[in-house]
C-alpha cells in the first residue's frame, strides 16, 4: 500500500476526495507529527525514512530540496 505524508499546506479538499474514493488510504499530516513547523529538508528526510510519499503544493522550495536529495 502507498503511504503518504501530507505537507502542512496540502489542500483539504483533495484529502477528503482521496478518503471518499479510498477510505483506507494511509495518510498522515505533518502537523500531526513531531514535524509540525519543521523546515522542508527535515520533512523530506522524515518522509524518506518513514517510506512515505510527500504530497505538497510547495513547488518553490520543496522542489529545490527534493532535487538536492536526489543529486
């Protein structure tokens, strides 16, 4: 099963839509973990260690840090 981490800015309407279609989807919100308020590199590292795909709308900085992790 795919496991998701939802960034603090992730749209709640999308979350409700996902849950409506797939009620057992494994999603946790950043703000429900010790990551609340953490910087982007820490969120990406936590998601990677936890085996979760990060869902975010932060294309400005999150993309930069994700690309750095890949390189």
